[in-house]
């Protein structure tokens, strides 16, 4: 964890150190979010919407794959349980 100190200007403005802006991909004109947690203020960089969308696409694809796997396993189980006494669908 690196520490950087800055003075707050008369209008409440603070410059985010270049090293941190570069590392987090924060550029001039970007929106940032301030979150207050207990006695700390957290500054969050903008969310990369394309990266976020890609994550959702991968998750949806994995959900479809799991549903297909479960369908096959469920059909197989039903086939075996169909022979069990007292089992009905």
C-alpha cells in the first residue's frame, strides 16, 4: 500500500497523484465515486463497462452450460429412479 498526501484546496479540490491515476486508468474527465466507510473516504475509479459486460456474458454462458449438464444428469437420475419402488414423476 502506498501513501500519498495532498492538500485540499479552498474549493475542496484534491489532485489524485499521477502514479495512482495511471495505475487505475483514471483520466481527465472521468467520473469517480466517493464512498464513506466508517471513518474513511474511499475514492473508486470508473467501472470499465466493457469489462463488466464481458464478465456478465461469461457468467451467462457458464450458467447455460451448467443448465445443460444438469438437464442430462436429471434425465439420467429420473431414468434410474423410475425403477425404484414408490417413485413417480
